[in-house]
């Protein structure tokens, strides 16, 4: 079991390091006017070659966590409605694959 956990850790660190090495990082912006989070995805990828998901993790209440499939528009953005996300601190955990490589990026979001 210890060996398997070590391999999982190594794989996760490789995903994180791969995402950190990108010249452009994923970023989010919240629009209270439209009630959406807009994911801006790195333009070094093609939308048709990316598969993955975003987990919106609520540190104070795990029962509020939700997962959203990654569905990028041609302009490398994704709009996410926030009616299921209560105000406060969230952690967006983005996992994706492209070209046979896995990536992971995490960012804190404050929804007002």
C-alpha cells in the first residue's frame, strides 16, 4: 500500500509540475453580473484535444463540492453557472489530459 501511494504521489506531482511549466496558466474570473465563473484556458492547447473536469471544492463543507466536465469553447473559455455555489471560499481543482499527458492546476476562488 505504501508503494502504491508513493506512485500516486509521484504521478500527481508530475501533473502539477507539467501545468506549472506552461507559459500560460488557467485562470478564473467571477462575474457577479452574469452569475458565472469564466475559465480562461491556455491557448497552447486545442479545445478538441482537451478532456477533463473541474471540481469546485468547498473547504468548510465537503457536501457542497461539485464536479463540472471541461467543455471548452473555441476561444478556450468555459462559462460556469454559480447558482449551486454558495458565497465564500472555494478551491477550483482542474484536471485535464491533452496529447497523452496529464495536468493539474488548483486555484482558490472567492465568490461574493
